[in-house]
C-alpha cells in the first residue's frame, strides 16, 4: 500500500477521532456568541453548540471578573424602618416546556413535592415557552405549537393553586406565527390567567399588567432576545416584545421598548417593576459580561427585579444598587422547570426564586418597596418510564439529598434520579448557592 493511499484511508478516522475528542473534552471558558438561530449558519457554530450541549461551560469568560463578582455578593438587606410595613412574597420559575407524554396520569404527581411551596405566595410567575394553537400543531425539537391539553398540567394543580401571571415573550411564542400568538393569549384569557409579552395589537403591547398586591401596584413586563429566526409577520411586528439582549455589539442592542414601558409603568402608578427576560447563552453557567452591564443599565432606568430564563440551566443571582439607591435583584437564569428534547442532567435542573418584599411609608411619606430576603429552592425534573408510559415529577433537591445522605431513598426515585440528585447537589453547592441566601 502506498503512503498516499494509507493517508487517504487514515484521514477520515483521524477526523472522526479529532471531532470526538473536541466534543468530549470540556471548554474552560465560553466564546462570544449571540446564541440566536439567525447566527447559526456556519459549521463551526454547530460544532461549538454541540460541544456545549454535551458539556456545559462552567467558567465565566476570560478576564470578565464575573466569578469573583458573583462570589462577593451580599444579601443582607437593611434600611430604615418603614411606617405601616407590609410583606409581599413573590415566587418565580423559569421555562415551562410542552410535552405530549405529560398528559393525564403521567403528570398526576408532577407537583407533589414543590406545589404547596411554589403556589403559596402573593404573586407566582412563570415563563410559558410554547404557543397554544390547536389549529396548527408543531412538535419539533426547536419549534412548539401545541393543543391546550399540553399546557393544562403546567399551569398549576387544583391541590395547591396555579400561576398568577405567565410571561409569553420567548423564542418559541412565534412558532405558529400570529395565529399562535393570538390563540395563546385567547386561551389564557379564557382561563382567567394574566399574561404579558405577547400582543394581539399594537395597543396591547403597552397594556402590560399592573397588579395590586397588599395595596402595592406591581407592574410586570416581559421581553425576548429572539424568535428563532422566524420573523414576526409584516404588520404584526408588535406580536412579541423583541429586544436583542444578547447582541455582541452595543449598536445592535436597542432597549427603547423597555425604557418606554418603564416610563409608562411609573406614569400609571407602579410602585415596583418586575421584568421577565428571555435572554442569555445556552449551556453556560455564567451570563456574558455585556448582559450584566445591560441589566445594570435597566435597573438604573427603573426596573426593580429581573427574572431571567432561556439558557437551559442556572445562572447566578445578583444584588445591584441602582444609582438612585434602590436595591435591585437580577436572577440571570432560573433554568427550565421541565424540558423537551434535552437529555443532560444539568438541563433538567432549575430553581424557584422567592423574593420577600417589604412595603411601607418612608419618612417623607412616600411609598417604599424594597427586598428584605431571598430564598432559592433547586428543583430536578424527573421523567421515568413506568407501566408502559411515563411518570413526571418535579423533585426538591434539598429534600432529595437530605434523604439520600441519611440513607433513605424515596420509593419513587429511580436509580437515575439518585445519581442525578447526588451530582446536582455537588454542582449547586459549588456554583449556584451564594452565601447569605437561604437554600431550601
């Protein structure tokens, strides 16, 4: 055999081995990407994304200083005493994903472990990451438009309660175009569920909800970084609140819609502003520095609490002191409460954020609303085959690891659940559980 023939025979094997090594070896730091379908045209992008999918990147970008920044956070809130103080409890989760196999008995135990805790709050928030559209059903890995029955079990549980408000601004709300946006809003309206971030008219885009809780007016806004390269139809550009949070260049990031909504919220008497942000980079433990800087700017502009999601995993939480002295909170990603098409253990990991607000009158007689405490409840999404079907459960990481460490394995745990709970407990304690925050 000639040398040329030998090289030609060995070359494909070498390429396969090289790709395998590249995909399996972890990357220490992320590369700058926008994580948007419109930027997925190169083979390199697909290869890099596939590598992150297999092994999430656990370090922040080089020279960003973000790891030290998040480790140095303090969550000991203080402030002068308020007259007529009131307490408001907000609980939020990240992405709620549609699944065909969650219907009926498959989800009857879904909320058993966390439902009572999650739905015992003054205001419960989640992100519904699919279109509800019985007239155009799409079930693909990256495109979801489903009948109402797919959403039913995700909205709550009769034993415990349901969400008060669902954010709809995300990269899947436009998956069945304007028809899906309209039908999703119509369906939630029929159920009496408040929603924000998807709009049936230009006027509706500015009619975001302002909810009164304990006499305090709380405005809730919502925005998405992308619609997965499915353009909003001509004449329907208002269909969802689109802001390119992830843009690599500042000139491609335009927050004017958010700034307009902040001004409108204050004009309408809002005492506190929550903003749901579908943003960030998939399969990375830390947000990019540009996202942190943009979050700070939005807090300076008037947002009090940012609830983030999209990266298919957790990102840290931050306390930021705005220029006017307000204590703002940013949850960069709460993860996906349940998943579709994601198989890695870390992708099935999320957390419930609990924010306790104190409201009252300051010395000057003005209404003051400020955070007093934060608690985090990590959750593992379990999906096990049983009796020819599936059983879905949302498991409390704290309850699970406490039981396992005491030698007691819950009877509904599979061997996969045991391995996953042990692994996630280690990841959570190392990367995501900041000092000073209660871990439940």
